[in-house]
C-alpha cells in the first residue's frame, strides 16, 4: 500500500565566473531540500515560512506585481518562482512535490499492465 509525503525544495539557477581556463561562465543549478512532511498543509506552512525568512526578507517585491506569492493559493499549489514575485539577482523555483512511498514491484507491474491496456486501446481506435 502506497503512502504519500510532501517534499519542499528550493532550486536556484545562476551564473558564476568560469572555472579554470574555460572562457564560458559556470552555470549553476542547485536544489536544496527544505524538508519532507506528512501532509500537504505542513509542507505549505514550511514552504511559506522558508519564502518569508530566506527570500522576502532579503529581496523586494516586484513593483509591477507588488504582492507576496504563497503556497496553497489557487494558482500556487506546488510551484512558486521569481518570474513576477520578487526582484532577485538569480532565478529560483520553490516546489512542493508529492512523494509516493510504496512497492517498486507493484509500480513495475502497473506499468506493464498499463502498456497492455494502451496497446489494446490503440488497436481498437485504429480499426475505426
């Protein structure tokens, strides 16, 4: 039987100076885990606390948007980014990801069964 948990993370994307003799900037994509929570509500609370403490306290709101983004709102169920929210010198993406903890064997069997169902469906629709 599968169990679900919720991962909260923050992905940062930015450029750094070239490494070594390379003439190209070093592109960094770093993801930091904030935590793993038993419920979506706990993940929302932790994600919003992280946004407030680590980002909103350091960077101004985008003057054209001028409002805080929050996890749990209608359009922000699982992703918040810097695109219209904050004025940061880097890109960021805060996520809440649903984790399924269960049997790998059951998941493999379901994938095999789904493939068979798909083939049957495709064959029956091609006959029309």
